[in-house]
C-alpha cells in the first residue's frame, strides 16, 4: 500500500476468580499489571498488505499470552467488542489458543480454556480497508476475578514522519550530605512506582565540595546551576525532584505532572538497547543501541550516551548516612504529605540507607559519543552502534550483579534527551552484537537469530532472521 493509516486498538482483558488470580496477561514474555498499556506497530505481511496483529507470525508466542497461574485447568468466556471506527476492517480474526474465529459483527462471544500452569495465545488480526482508527475490547471472565490491559496498534502514512513512544529521563542531583535531599528520594520512589520502565531515573550524587561516596567525575559539567536537590526531565528546565514545577504547590508531590507532560509527546526517534558482559572476568560491558528515526535527513545532529547504573548501594559510617533536615526531633516542621512522614519521624542522620539508580560510569554523558549516529538519516531504517563501558577502576561499583545499562539519545543542537532505553546485562557470550554481524566481511555470511546467535546452517523453521546485517524472512 502507498498510504498508511493510524490504527488505535484498545483491548481490555478481564479475568475473574476467588482468592488467587487464576489468569494474567503477558506481552513479549513480561507480565502486565492491571490497566497496563502496550503499543504495537502495524506491519506489512508477506504480500505487502498492512495488517494489525497482536502476535507476530514469525513467533506468535512472543505476543499476547494468557497465562494460567494455578495448578488446575481454568475455563471461561471471552467477549470481543469492536467500537465504531474509521478503519473498516475487511477481516477480523480472533484466537484464544488454537480456537480461532472470524468476527463479522461488532460483538462476539467464545469459550476458552487454559491448562494448569500453561499459557495460550490471545490473538487479534485486523485487515483494514481504509485508513483511520479501530478500537476493541476483549473481556475474559473466569472464576469471578477481573484484570484489564490496554493495547494500542499504531500505523502511519508513509509520507508522514514516524513517531515513537517516548521514555522520560529524570537526572536528579543529590548527595548523602544534603539535608533536603530526602524529598528527592521520596519523589523518585513515587515516580518509579508510577511510571515503571517509561521513566528512567539517574540519581547523580554530587560532592559540591563535600565528601560524597557515590560521586563520579562524569557529571560535573552538567551539574545544576543552583543547589541540590534538583532534577531535569529529558534535560529540560530544572525542577524540584519532589514537587516538580510545583503544579500542586511547593510542598506537595508534583514531579509526575512534569514527567507525564514529556511522555505525552511522541518522540522523533526510537532507541532500543541490549547489554552483555564482554569478557568472563566482567571487566567491560558491551552496549549495543539501535536507533530508528522518523524522517529522512542529510545531517544527523544526534549522538548516543551510555550510562552504567547500579542499584542497592550501601555502606557504613557517617558519609553513607543520609543527612535529614526534615527530622522533627531536630525541630523541623512536619512535612505536609504523608509519604514524607518517615523522614519527619527519623533522626538527623539516617543510617542503613540503600541507594538505587546510581550512575557508576558513563560514556559521552555531556555531548554524546562522536560517530555513534551516522548521516544521512533514513526514515525507518535502524542504525546500530556498539561500544564497551568498563568497570575497571570504578570505585563506586559494589555488586556487579546489581548493574544495568542505560542509553540516551541526545540532540546536539538543543541539548535535550530525545529518547532513552535501559537493559539488563546478559551473561558473557549470550549474544552477538548486531553491529559486529554487519561488519563481517566473509563471502559466506551466516544466519543469526534475533538474539544475535549464529546458526550452524540455513534456518529450517519459518521466521525472521539476520543475514548480511539485515532482517530476512524464511517462509519455508
């Protein structure tokens, strides 16, 4: 097709049970909380037609799955409701496991069953006849319990810029010596609970002339102009790490308003990240970032930055204790919000602290890594960049199994963070970076799976593989 539509698909899954929740919805292998939303891009099929599918044909198990969390079989009834829309699909196929039906009306009911401890696919395929929107609701009932999940299918006109789901990056400047910084600890904890993976938190511990056990030298050039605590969202204006831009007032939690405003805006580029140990000794971490831009451009005013992060940092002694100016024992007035009460009740120095979201090493954190994004930019064409980040001589690192990776895509003209991604660090030898695959010069190039693992022969099973640095589809 030479035109592209935008399809918004809303799916609500409802599951019912006494006691233990019998069923849970998963997407791409990850459990979804009640009310979660996932976004899926519509794609062309083998014949070049545009389709919307919850489960990819190459690997349908890596899509929408309904898991039975109990030790006995669970059966129930599912209801699909299509809302009036402009998409006008010519075909709607709905599957609950192997039971597939063609849906011709706006509402359809069907029975389903999930074996004990197993999962079944929950698949909905739409073939549109025109461009626009289509919404749907699936209600699955079993054992009198409910849970909902929202899913959005998106596709766009080829002539229009592509947009991508944005992740927010909150860089907070803090310190154990900073008596007002507990409000940042509370604010970022609430932020993490509220937004999950869509908000990446980086707690930058600065010394500002004082002893700070978690300080690293990578961040001073972009430290806040004022005092701490303070933070930025995607390197926008400085705001308070608890009250944000004070939409709800100076003494109430409000940083979520600033983050939500950023997340509401689609990004002009997408970023995905994988990370693995580059050696058995765990000296270096191999970061592999894949960026995709929404428009063509002869220039590329973008660069990547990599951050090695650690959770669970702790230590003994006065330097590791958090100074607390909110202690009522020290004469402070109790804070207005209830979530600050533990700090009002605590003493002036809080020991046994555990610090999360701490950067321990970086590459290109201020201006990005030169050469990490190449010009020209081609709309929809991924670029892959690989670089090592070392753990050697990084005094802040305590437990390597608590490390994880973050990639930031920077706009060098505006100084803002365009998008970001985070990833767990995989064991040494578990993946092969795509960038390495693309650079192989052998005439007899090998096939690789989507995890970057080299195959011994041409794939025998249908699916998507990588050859010569490009994705290929094997259909026989």
